[in-house]
């Protein structure tokens, strides 16, 4: 699930020092620099067969300790109450690897091993030093208050927040120093403590051998051997400075596995969460969609299958049936074939990670995830219906999960190149506490990978709500829910009290996987196009109330955002320069994005063309003019272009396409005064979601004449 490429760090000596009595980790030397630790590694969390959970320090007198040495390596073996754990310190070029292995268990069983691995004092006024992590936090030493952050791998729901890569680090003048688990069964944290003239930085972490909150003694061991690493990186992008971008690139190049089968359907199409449950039938659901000519649409249809509770379309029963109130199987097939003929792709939206019980509907036991008390693990309650987390591990082991999805594939007529959106599927890897099938985040991620590969093998494109490390190489699209409006309102680009949030997401995941952000933005009359591009996301939309005026709705967001995202979706970030709300992002395919988040303006340089007020051509030979006042644009090449036949107010638009002798084309005209009526989602006084039509800036859609 994780690459381990040999990327050079800062050259120099790597070594470690253990306490002479307790053999806890005291000092670390990385690339010639010496660091102290918290002198608390290893701290063991164990299950005692009588006393329950205990924290056991390395100096605890119950330990019998043996030491073995092999060259530069040293192993410390801790034995007590039948538990034997071997911790081996392995210094190599640029890295110190620490491997923890469970040799045996008895009246004590191991849950986790943890500690503070790095600690240092920093000049309070320093601009060269700061904390940086895989979710985009930066904390400077001149912060006025103590700041700390801790998290468990991918087990937290990251929707609406930062997508977390698995590292904590700090920056020094010439280097980034990382703490990196070599597993997804980990927890990480950092701490910043300001004092009078100095600030204390520390990096901590732990390895999970069982789920983090395990309390039942009989719970099986999940992992017998896990490891954590300390290492450095320098100016890896060679821009003559070491900064947070180097931290992201260094991590990406060492550990991120790219999706080797990225499908251009995801990149070149616009993506829609389509609530067919809000329309009368499949004929009404189709309506205007077949007239969308400028790009393919991906339609994640919600409501095709019968829910467990009529009022809640996200209450999923175990028994899969077509909801025939919208139409028969033949009518669904007609709907899908009609969209396919028009160049579109259909599939389903399905809430993967949660299940619903009713008197008529009982899920088999292997689908029910267990909480730390071994009770059904509650998700949330909607419409007075309690949902529970799905046990991916057990249901995949028994094969029932694949049987369930085979039934869904058959009932919904899913074929190769169809698309599914699995709600929360790649948003987190929730731990499970069934004593016989415990799931750490790594085991849960492995189970989800097997399901993703099941869809891959059937030729079906899989999108998951969210994107977490470990799934990016098997999930075709992660629908990460960045909230542009909140970024603007919170002025997230500004440093506040020594804390800054930076776009780490595109640095780590850009080019490895397709990922997007969505529906929150289309509740706004004025979507913030630039924010999505800075964060590397291709927006996806939400169509709740039927397809009326769909041509204009999707033209607006496709040409203002998606077509630009498609130019950088396959590229890696090689540098980001930030000046207030202004970002300049360089990619390894030669593109340069210049964006101002606050003003919501951007331009894209590709080749020798600066796209400012107009778009590139897409895979269907379409482009658009975005300038709202009178325009005159010159583009390379001799092109014969015409206005799309479905463009609103086509007869009132002024447009000329002139082929020049210098092998260029001039586009001239005016259209911005002809506002479009576009539906956005708002809340009524009663709290219901309704669609309100607003006046919106149009786009002029042009196509090549064959």
C-alpha cells in the first residue's frame, strides 16, 4: 500500500543513544545534527488479563531487559508477564529505522508502543524553523500559546478538513526532519510550547498492534511487526530554499503510490451527484441531459435502489431491489443507454460505510462493525433511524461483501466504464473491535483496497467520498470536500498567531490520483473557482431537483473550473510560491497556475499560451470564452469555430472567428450582458432544500467545425 523509494536526504552521520539502565531512546543523530528525545520511548499500552488497559514505561521494574548488538544495529528485548517485545534500532544512510516486533504474549497483550522521538529548543524569533505536517499545518516558534495536534492514521473522518499524509516534521534552515510510520496503523502528533526566549518543538508517534481503544483481552493481535522512521530531506525541488513544499515533495517521492490506471473519463468529464429520487420517472430524469454536447458527464445516480426506510434515501437494506416507483428495469436500462449514446457515463451513488436495520431488513452479522465494547458501532441517526458502521474486514473475509455488490451490479445494470460513488469509502479507515476480526486502520484500508480492486476488475470506475493515503492508487476519484467559502471566510491563507495553513494536498497527491471537491460550492451564487485549482481539485456538482437547464448549469462550472483542472490533474507539483492570498504553482508538465484566492482570479500558462478569460480546447474540440465584456482573443493555430447549437440566446450573441495569415485565430465578440438563469440550492424557512434561480455570468461555448 505504500512505496519505499530510496530518495537521498541530507548526507551525514546517523546514530542513536539509549539510556544505560532503562534502554529508552535518549538521543538521535540525523545527518550530523544531534537531537534529544522525550526519553519516553518505548511507552507500552498493554492489556492485562486482570487489570485491563495499562501504560507501562520502559523503566518499569517488571521488565526483564536483554540487549543484542549486530554491528551498528541494537535490539532491546522487553519481557514481562508473558509479553516479549523486541525493539531494533537500525541506522542507515539518511535514516534511523525503529522496528518493534511481538515475539510472544501471555497475561499481557500489546496494544501500542509510543513516545516522543524528537525534541528541540528553537529561538522564539526564528523564521527558519517551524513545524509542518501532512495535513498542511505550519506553526512558527513565535506563536503566543501552546499548540498541539494528534491523530490516528486514517481513522478520523476528514470530510471538510485536511486530507492527511502520514508524517509530522519540522523545518530547519537546511533541511526537513521527518517522523514517518512505515505502516498505516499509527498515531502521530506534534507539540509547540512557547517560553520566554525560546520555543520547544516535539514530534511524537506510536505504532498500533491492535485497534487504539482495544479493551477486550481476547482481541487477536493484528500485527506482529511494525516500524517507524526518522529521516531528512533537503532542497529536493532545487529552488534554492528549503520549505514546506520540499516536505511534501520529499514525502510524495518516497512513499506515495500513484494510480497506474488513471482513466481519462474521470479527468475529461464533469461529475454529478444526481438525485434521481427527486424526479417522477426516468424519462423526466433524462430530459435535457442528452443535449449536453460540450463534455461527457459522469452521473452518480442516487435513488435507483429501494431504501430501507422510504423517507431516507441513504438507508441501505441488505436485500438489493430496484425502486420501481421511478420505473421498471427496462426503463432504467433505456435511461442508461440514452445517456451512453449521448456520450455520458452513468452509475450509482451508494452509502458504503453504513448500514440500516429495520424489522423487515436485517444485515448478516459479519457486516456489523463492533465498537470497543463489542457492541454494534453506531454511525449516526437520520429521520429517527439509527445507522451502524459496516464491517469491511469480516464481510470481505466471508465473501458476503462481494456477493452484495455483485447483486447491486446486476440490479443497476452496471457495465464496464460505468461509475460508482461510494459515500465515505475513502474518507477514513475506521477501526473495528470484533475480538476475532479486529481492524486497525491498516487492516481496514487493506479490506477497502480489495473491494476497490473488485470494481477495477469488473471495469467499473470507483469514486469514494474523500481521499486517504493507501487508497489513492486504486480509487479512480476521491471526492474530497474542501469548502471554498469557508477558506475565504476564514482567510485561511493568512498567518494568525504564528499558525499558517498551506495547500499540502496537491503537493502530496497531485499526479498520483484524481481527486475533487464539490457540492458545498454550488450552494453559492458565486462559486469560488480559484480555490479549487489551488488545492488541485476538480469540482463535482450536485443535481437534486431534476435536469432542467442542465446545459447551462454544467457549462458554467465545467468551463470555469473543470477544464482547467484537467490540464494539471495528471501533473505533479514541483513548487508553490505564496504571497498573501496569491499563489504561483508550477507543475512537472510545464503548466503554471497563478491564482488569487481572495479575489477569485486565476490564469493558466500552458506551453506558450496564457489562458486568461478563455479556456483550452477539451478532448471533444470544445472551448469557451469567459470574459464578460467585449472580447478580442488571439489563439495559436488556424481554427474554424462556431457557437454550440445549444448555447442560450445564440441569435443575440456577437461573434466572429477570423483565421489569420500568421497561423493564429482571432475570436471577437460580446455575450456577457445575456445573463443565464442558474439554479442553486438554498434552505427554505422550513429548513428544506430548494432550488432558487439566480442570474449568473454566462460562458460562450465554441466548437471546432469538422
